C-alpha cells in the first residue's frame, strides 16, 4: 500500500480495494478465547502469547476480506510489558498482511507529551508503527496539534472521540452551551482539521469516533464533518445495526469504517455461528465478517463499493 | 506502607511522613539526559535502558525527600515495548523505595475496556502495580465507574482530568452551559465520588488534576471538591509558582500534591543549579527538590506539615 499518500487517501484506497468499510476490532479476552488457544496458566507472559496467537489467527482470516483492524490497547496493556510486546507483534503482523491498523488507545496529553504519543504510535518511523490512533479531546484543541503535525509527516491519521457509544457518554458530551453541545464543538474542530488535510478522495487525515448507538446524532455529525472519516463503534454486541449506521456513509460509499469486535472475534459463541464454530472457530470469524459486509452493503451506501 | 488502607489515607500518610506534598514527575527526555547517561545509540532498547537508569537514579535522590512520583507513560511508550518494560521497572523500583506511584497515562475507555485499564494499572495485584492512574473524563461518568470499583478493592486511586494547565484546555473545559462550565460539572462528579470513598484523613480515592496555571480556578475547584486530592501540574517550567498553588491546599496542609518534572529532573541545566549540576547532576536534583519543598512550606498551608 502506498505509504506516501495521506491517511485519508490511504484509507479510501484500502476500503475501495476490499469493497467494504468493515473494521475488525482486535479485543482479545482471556475468558472468551477458543479452547485450543487457552494458555496453560494465567501468567502475563502466557496470556500475552495466547492473545498474540489469537489475534494473528484472526488476521489470517480477515486480511483478505476487510481493509482495517483496530487493536484495543487496554486488553494488551492489562498484561503489562508482555502484553505490550504482543500488541507490537500483532500490529506488525497485520501490516505485513496489508491491513491498515488503528490503535485504539484514546491517548492524549499536552505539548511535547502529546508529541511523544504521536511519534511513538504513528507511521512507519514510529515504535508501534500504527496507521492511526484514537485520541481523546478533553485536553483541548492545542493537545491535538502535535498529533496532526506528526500524522501529516508520517502519512498517518487520528480519530478524535466526538460522540461515544456508551450511555454515560452524554453526561458531558451532550451538555449544551450557547454555541452548541460539546460534541458539536469538538466535531466543528475535527472538520476544520480534516478539511485542511484532504486528499484526492476528499477526506482528511483527522477523523472522528461516533457511536452507532445514536443514529440521529450520527446523521447530524456526518453532515457536520463532510471531510472526516468516521470510525463507528457500537455495531453488533452494543446494539447498533446496519440500518443504524447507514447515515455514517457518504453517497460514494466512503467516509465510514464500522467496527465490530466481539461479534466477529467470538462469533463461534454466537448462536448463528455455533455450528460452524464448534468445528472451526476461524470459519465462524470468516462467516461473521462476510455477513457484516453483506449487511452493510444491503443497508448502506457501502453497497456501491461492492466487488463482484 | 500500609497497602490495606484506601488511597486517600495512604497518600495522606505519605505526605505527613515526608512533611510535604511535592510530586516528582518522571518525564525522561533523550536530549536532556546528563551526558554520562546518554545511550550509545538511539535504538529503542538503548534509549529505554537509559531512561530506566536515569529515573532510578532520580528516585534514589528523591525517595527520602518526597511522598510520590509520577512517571509519564508517553515518554516510555514512545520507545515501544522496550520503553514499556523500562516503565514497569521504574514503577517497581519507586515502590521498593517506599514512594507512591501515579502513572500519568490519561487513560480511559468504556465498560469492560475501562476495567481492563483499571485492572492492569491499579494496585499490587495488577501488572503495572501503580498506586494511582490519571484518567480522562470525556467518555462520561460511566467510564469512571470501573476505575473507582477496581481502585477501591486494590487500595489504589485515580486522578480525573478536570482543568488542565495548557492554554487550549479552556477550549472545551470552559464551555458554559446553564448548569455551569464543563470543568465544573466534571468537578461536581469527582467530588461525589471522592465523598463516597473518604478515609480517616477526610479525603477520597478519587482526585482531580487541576493546573497550577489558573490560580483563580484552582481556588474555586478546591472549594468545589473538599474531599478530593488535587494533583497540580504546571509548577515551575510551565510558569506556576508556590503562591499560585497555595489555594490547592487544605488548611491542614493536606489535599494537594504539586508536580514538578523538568524543573527537578533537569535542574542541572537551570542557571541556579548549574554550578552544582556540572559536578553532580543528582545533587542538583536534590537541591531543586529541597528548594521546592521550602517554597511550598513558605507560601502554602503545606508549611504545617514541615518536619523539624
């Protein structure tokens, strides 16, 4: 994949190539791993190794199907330095399989500290080598600047939390001022940053996280950020359906990547896939991924990207 | 130190024992390390080892003087898994030297993901074994709950970002609604969580990060959160003085820990300490720490804690 184009274009190219905007969330959980991958003991090193193997096995299945994966840093970090090593190996393996990788770390800080996160995570020159990182906006607009600057030189991107999928997200995000609700003010700033960094596909290197669980706000935020990629969590186990996320897509079928973690990774435990899953948990992953691709194609503009 | 008491009491005990509320921020920066500690090359492993050694050397100096240190996760993370290993060793060493350790990670997420961060960082049973973690509130009140629950069982604490020290912090934190500014609404919730978890010292296990650079808001927030420990960044190189942070302390001298990172770590480069520093960079660290303790004792209620 051409690492010399901006992230907005790189993501567009990857989505077009696979013909869909499905993002597989790599959220390994000890209790849910298939029996064959359960570690012998729960020492951090053994668990980390089981997570690495599980995620790489998932990547083997989904790499030909989807454009992008999103490892959740927390699940690796929980197991200390060994977990973080496994995270690095998973990122490397995903990139080697031609997947884009967003690290879901919801990091942020100020000034040179924010820059350290950006330099550490973003792009081929960084230690973690991710293509993008999720970033939290509470610290203010100046806290986002170092990420944008580093992302630009590294052909990488960021996704800023705007409207999250959890019920309590409204507590402060939805507080209304005379200028609008907080999430709307953050969205305005994301749009400004995205518009300044658009590539050929008309989308910038700064995107927004907008939950699938609030379809009305999703439509409103799609309109408010015409140049931003939306990363949409909350599909599947959190209750969001293909119809709920339809508003996230632009008419071209670009503009949104819809994340599914548990619904794909642990499909072998879902009633629809249990029969396949007991024979072969990876086949359940493949089938759940294909089904999600089909659902999005049927219910959203993503259908226009469909390869025949 | 008694790990079976709540974090509010454990911090009070540590502050009383050392007679001051100085927090040393462990922010290693490659370009600023004393010459003798510069790595042979800038590979992640060499840099991480230099950071480990530098931080442990700082800990040797400050452990008898101050109650608490705050490693900044970003500076370690920048160097990948090797950096994270160094972070783990620094935390371990600080605890072994009887210091409390707050990991400054500004982490957060929702539901079981937030719980993974909490279980990973907080307390003696966790992989990172920190006594507390800084947490970002953008994701809402329910995102804080798993941290509070885990902190309670682990005798650990969290510090929630309320009002940060950077100029851009005001961008969204200061937005006013009919119920008050966002930072005031977050502060209200922190106070509620702190009040529910108070120990003998009258302070809870949930504290707030409030910058030294906004003295008026510091006073206002001290009043709004009578049961919360305040973690006050922005002293020294960011411009905050002892007088600026005076309002952060309760009359007892408890209630605030004031962080200084660069001003202590790299004191050997400051004009006041250059003469000592060229002979012995660690002696410059010691002198800068003692001077900050004296300044806080002279200008704030922290003087009441002073040991003779």
